[in-house]
C-alpha cells in the first residue's frame, strides 16, 4: 500500500488508489509473451543479434521491439560516451518501443520540437510559445501520452529531475483542459517521465472542476546495452497498457460523439 500524503486520511488515499488501479490497470504479460521476451533476451546477450528463425517481425510487436533494440544498442556500454544529447537518448531508447506498439496506421506519433496544443493555448495569452514535449502519442486527434526525457548526464541533478517532472505535469493538465474545451469528454492523460534510464508512467485525471489527481502507474528501466535488457518486458508492458486504454476510451468516445475523427 502506498503511503498517504501528509494530511490525507488513509481511507481516502486507499479509495483514490483503488479507483486508478481499476480504471488504468497495467496489462498482464502472458506466459507466451514472457517466454518470447526471455528467449529474445538470451539470444541478444549471447549472439549480439537476432536470428531469422522467429515469426514475421511486422506481425509481432514484441519481436519488432527486440529487433529494433538489437540494431540500436551497442554490445558494450561506456557511461562517458553513451547517449550524449536528448534527441539521441529519445530515439535510441524510446524509439524501438514506440513504432511497434503504436503503428502509424492507428496512432499519430509526434516527436520533439512541436508545440503541444494545450500548452500553446494557455501560454499564447501571455505572448509566449507553448512547451514542446519530447514525445506525444495521439489517437483520433486526442493525446493519450505526453513524455518528457532527460539523458543520463542529468542523473545526479535533483533540480533537473523536479523541474522536468513538474513541466510534464503542467503539460498533462493543459492538454486535458484544452481537449475538454474542444468538446471531448476525456478527463485523463498519461505522462511518461524518462530521467536517464528510469522510466516512470503517471496518469492524471480530472476529478472535479479544478481538482486533478496524479497517480503513479508503474516504472521500468530502459536498456543501456545488449546485455542489459532485463527491463525490456516491463517497458513494453507500460506502452501496451497505454495502447489498450487508448482503444477502450476512443471506442467509448466514438459512441458519445459519432462525428469524432
């Protein structure tokens, strides 16, 4: 049981946690999926590449993730030279997971350097540009995931960690507000905070007008090199959980708003 915040009764905290865990559950990893993960992990560790004995990569997102990781990850790891720069870290560490789980025919994937609508709408009144998250994933025109990433050289900087997480929280809130203003009855947003090699998945939900709850869904460690891939199945689990939630929510929204693109 997670500890309650100071001043919050334990019963209230437990009720909030139960609500989030029922609405935004982590997808289970099946026995077959776990076996595939372990098989590919052992193969990459031993051989440094994946053989062609597996099924068609295009038909299996898990296999596609591992194939892309085998092409992006180095055989050995050097902390002094690994992933210098935010863009490199984003594409080498998150890229292999995003494309297989969120294919372009079903989702819109937006990488860094584009203002997100919610932040742009709030900040333009003050004559400022909107923030530009490192990754946004949309379905049917609605954002479901916003991600902020800091490369490993920031690992020991607590101020950077707090500032980056706070920026992500503001982006999530702004986007919820913007989509509600546009008529979509979607009151939640996933946020993926990647700081170095640690990935934390959060979800924000608008409980009442002006009252937002932020809940920690799960965490995983991104792989550093080919023999450090034990966390891959957990990162994949986080992304699949977001995908399933996006499908379920969009199905409900389409019933409410048949004209939704």
